[in-house]
C-alpha cells in the first residue's frame, strides 16, 4: 500500500449502530419500509427500485436507525463467516426507510470518508479476512460492534476517494446494465423458442400464427399443417453410453481417445480439449459406445436430466460416451441442432418430467422413454431457418456474457489496484483541477 495513505479505525471515521428493528408489525408503532438482510446481501447499491418489506418501528428506532443517502450498511450476522460484512450503500433519499435486524448501519463522516469508497473498502479481501477471524459464534456467526469499530480503513484524500468511487461505481453500472441486457435477451429467447419450436417460420421468413396460417390438431396440440409429429425412434437410433471398467486410470497425455461425461456438458459450454484421455486398451474394450460427429447426446441421470447437445468436436480423437448419457443417431436428413433445440425446449422437457423414473434415489430417464419422445418435425429447410434464428440470439447472449465476465475481471483488478494505492488516480485528479480551473 502507498505509504502516503494513513490508516484509521472506522470508529474515528463514522457513526456505527447495530439495528434491533425486527420484522414484526406492532400496532402501537409507526409503519415503515424495512431495508432487510437480503436487500443488503443482494445489492451493492440501495435505491427506490427495490421493493422493500413493510414493517413497523418505534419513534426512537426510527430516529436511530432511519436511513439517509450516503449511509453504508453491512450484514452483521450469518450462518457462515463468508456472508458477514457484505456491504451496500444508500444511493438516494428514500422516505420512511429503516435499517432492519442483523445489520449494522455505518454513517461516515462525509468530510473525511466517501460512502461508496467506504463500501468498496469493506468489500476487500483484507477486511473479509479480518471479519471472518473476529466473528463470534460456532453455528451462527456475528460481528461484535467493537470489531466493526476497529476495522482499519485506508484514508487517502477525500478527492482521491471520490474519484476511486466514481471509477468503481461506473464499472458497477456497466455490469448491472449488462446483467439486465442478458436477462432481457434470455426472456426474448424463451418466448422465441416457444414460438419457433411450435409454430415455425413460413417461406417468407415470418413467424407463423393461426391468424395468418393454416394449423392442424396433433398429439402435441396445434401445429402448422405441413408439420408431422412422430416418435424419435421413427427417425433415429437411441443407444446408451458405458461406464469405464473397474480399476481404469486416465492418461495424463494425449492418446487420441477421449471420454465424454455429463459433467462436461450439463453446466457449461463443452470444452472438448478438457475431456479426459483414455488409454487405447480401455477404448478398444468400449469401442461400441463411441460417439461420433453429428450425434446428439442427452443426460439420462441426475438433477440435470434431459440436457442435450450435438457432438461437434474440434479434434480427430475418438470418444466414448458415459453411461449417464444416451446418444441419438439420426437416420434421416433432419438437422441434429434442431432436434437438440426441441429436446431442450418446453415440449420435450414436459415429456421428460412426466416420464422420468427414480433409481437408487437418482432421477433416471430410460432409453425406451427417449425413443418415445414425440417431436414436431417441419421440413429440413424450415429446421435450418429455426436453427439459424435461435443460434443468432445464442451468439448475441454469449457475446454479452463474455462482456460481463470481462467487466467482472476489470472490477476485481481495479479494486485490487485502486483500493490499495497500487495504482493512483492522481492524473484524474489533475484533470479535474484543470477542468474546474
């Protein structure tokens, strides 16, 4: 840390109060809005956009724990030490808002301490370690007010604090906007999937509707007149994967043989080069369970039952499929990506929910049930149009997720640099002095 920054106890920089305002509504108290534990835990900034809980408090409690713009709040108690000391800052005046139970209200001396700067300092790993070490309790942890008061805060000049706060809050705003955009696009994707996978696209590239196009009844409800509904087994082969033999070991070097497990595809984008390497001897024993380019894989056991994808490896290695998944080999000219979208979509997911069984306490999906999946089938050309349109929005969402990850990494780096003095904002201060002239 830069030696020009003095470090001071929080008690010398702020007024600290531990709230005792509970969630009970008492008839002899005044109605208030409660800023409760989850409001603090889930939001780095508190504003009028939050839907606060209705509560009550006495006049004395309102006077002592009523919240003002610039107040900082931290979680004081939790079941784990990692969840104490989580901070937020009140961004605006919110009428009738009171700090709730299990929280500590920290009101900084505005002449010495910027509120956002303080909230960010309380979020650093150093402070988190200090809180975790000094928290009291064994099954539930709490911060004594003396520990909060003794927290050491680096205090550069107030002008420097303010610029640090502006830089970090600007990044926070970009993160929040990107999160909101991703959530919005996910909602659009959900609606688009519902429409495209049940109504399709006409020859002019427009979404079909019953007001403008001809529909017919089917076992899955109303579908376009030129679609068919058929069981998966009428257009594809369904086969299971295989458990590796007892006593096997993975190779630590590239062998040209791989093993695809459900953990490789149910929780993240499949990274083919991260697949385990098998020895040739093990592969030869299981060769009949090989999955090849263009096969569809689907998880058949566990909480992520029914997650599907298309096997499109970016290597020439041969790959065995785990016993917790099935592979689907399409016999027609249907597009694998279209089938995957249907399996991951609401129509087939409802069938999976109805047909799943339980084996040894684990949700299971039998191969004969997969063969019986009812799938709506448009022409190959229309399948291509549907796939392209949904892939386009997937690419856009993934792009926004990449931006989000970069912003999170930038924030982490900036906090490490700016809040320790490793990098100074002095040039920005000089620019401000010139502009204010």
